[in-house]
């Protein structure tokens, strides 16, 4: 399982949200004390008055709510649920065919 996402300072005025392997979002300090949030592909999202607002927006754009608890992404949860259902069906068919 990949680590919980965390913000790291990569350089002066450059903050990166990463899960330890993948970049999830960025925040860059802009002139006049504002901050620009970016998605994982470095596409600008919006300009913000505070670092906190920018980090929140970048996190939400990536589908992460800022909670450090480890959990499966929504797609992985759906895949796990489908695999579990398929496993149950397989066991039921195997047992019934005996």
C-alpha cells in the first residue's frame, strides 16, 4: 500500500503533495504573497490568498480530502468490491456443482 499523501517543501515557495511515489499536486508561491494551486500534471487550478487555501484546493482536485488516514481510492474500492463479489460467486458455483 502506498503511504498516505503528505505535503513536502521542494524548494523556496514550492510545495508538492506526494504519496511517496506519485506527485498528486503542487502549490507555488506567486508574487505579492499569493499562491497558485496546480494538479498532478502541473495544470494551474486557481490563485489563492493563503497557502492553506491553495493546498486544500490542490488536494481536493486530486480527490484527497486532506485526511492522513490510509484508505483505498474510490476506484480501488470499487474494484475490490467487484473482486470480492466475483470470489463469492465462484465459491458458490464450485460448492453447488459438487
